[in-house]
């Protein structure tokens, strides 16, 4: 890649709102007070069948189907300020020169000044470049934000902060309760899958590497692809996931993104030990194990499956929560280990990041 300096991922911070019983959340959204008993039972039964352990949500669940933030501290500005403050403290405010963020759904309704500038003010950042918001780039958005931060660090002697979040609960407005409405199944499918969460990254240039005695993830390269498609998106403000995503997306991601990227890198996919693939759902993930798609071994998909079964789909930060599971492990034995992060979603925007511990 272009750039003068190596770039390392030095620190990660995560935020989860209150964890709820998924069946309770969906049962309140589709309560018998607002829909038929048949639809209520279908929604609850479908949620239990997914077997997701927790539903992270910023909502006051007892107020559903009305959308109300349960706590002021779960506003996106508060999340971003908390993460930016914590990560800037790692290296010092004077060494942080850039901020990028990515999201799709948010309870930030006061959009001027934009969220990035409000976080800069809240965290007292003194940036060298204009902060960038990557909004509505789907579940790959976090990788686009990471790429812009990488480019900054590769060209400067300063660190960068990346803030990626989604509050998918904001897309619960105006639920579809009529099973005969053409988008009923698509809306229900999305309501079952998505939760809320945030993650932040501190990227540092090579000049700051000697601060850390243990191995860090050295970011080696990125690949980004756009392929027009409409199976994931919004209609009239409602987030919809159409049938057929599992047949379309994994094959597309493999053919257009991952296989060409690996070929360009001249690495063997079997030598990549750490795979952080966006957990769009079990059916989508299972497709990546097929030889005609990517042929990943079960062990290479375990982390994505585990994170989905624990929390569901976070949208933009999903694959990055999987990445965090690797980053949180003991690092001393990781030197030389290779990893790949893969995100994909509405648009279709696709993204991948290759790294090596060193």
C-alpha cells in the first residue's frame, strides 16, 4: 500500500447497552396490544428459534413499540465521547490527529453540527485533519472508517481514533403488523437479527510502536469493492432484509472481494488463522464454509458464529467485535499470526482488512 509508515492497531474499546432477553424485546415490539395474537406468537417463536442469548438495546424496552432511549449515556454523542476520551488518554491528546466514524442507524437527531464535530468537542481532541463520517455504508462501514484512519497514520507521525457503532433499534419505528403486507417478513427478519453496540480503535504509526513491548496487529492492506444490489436496505425508513441474501452475498463477497484480495496479497487462506467475518446470521456464515464459496473450515468461522449467538448482528461494528475477540487474547504468542476482517452489507459495499501480528 501507499504510505510511509507501518500502522498498528494499539487499543480497542467497546460499549454495550443494557442486555435484554431477545424474546421479551420482540414480544413488546409485537405485543398483542398492537397486533394480532397470531402475529405476536409468530414473532416470539421466530426469535426463540434464532437462539440469540442477549439483545443489546438502548431502548426503554417497557415503552415499546414507542422508541425511547433508556439512558442518556447511550446517546451516540456520549458513546463517541467516552471512546475518544479513553483512547486518546492511551497516547495523549497531543498525539491524536484524526477521527473517523461509521454508522447506519442512530438516535442522534440533531445532525448539525454533525456527530463527529460534537465528539471532537466533547473529547477535547485537537485534530490535524477534518474528521470524517462514513454514514450509510452498511455493515462494511467500519472498515471504510478504518481505512481512512490507516491512510492518515501511514502519512503522519500522529495516532488516529476510529469510532464505529450502530443503534439498529432506531429502525424499529413504524413496525409492520399486517402479515399480508409485502414487507412484513423482511421487517420481522431485521427486527429479529439486529442489536445495538459500539467499538473504538486507536491506530498508531510506526514511530509510536516502541511504547508497546508486546505484539500488536500490524495493518497490512485493505480491499474495498462496490457492487450494486438491493437485498438489504431501507424502505420508508424501515430496515428490511429480503429473502435470498444467503444465496447472493457470500458468493459475491468471495468472488469480488476475498479471493481477489488474497491473490493480490499472495497469501494462502489456510494460513490465515484469525477470520473476523461479518455475522449476518448463521445461514449466511455457513455459506462461507462451502468449497464453491470460500471453503473455510468450521474453526475459521467459530468466532463469528459465537458472537452472533451471543448478541445477534450489530451491523457496522459486527465484524469488528469479532476482531476484538482476537485482540483481547494473550498477545505474546501471536507474533506472525495472520488475520482477515471481512464486512459486507447494503449497497452492496464490501470491505476487507488484512493484518499480521508483529
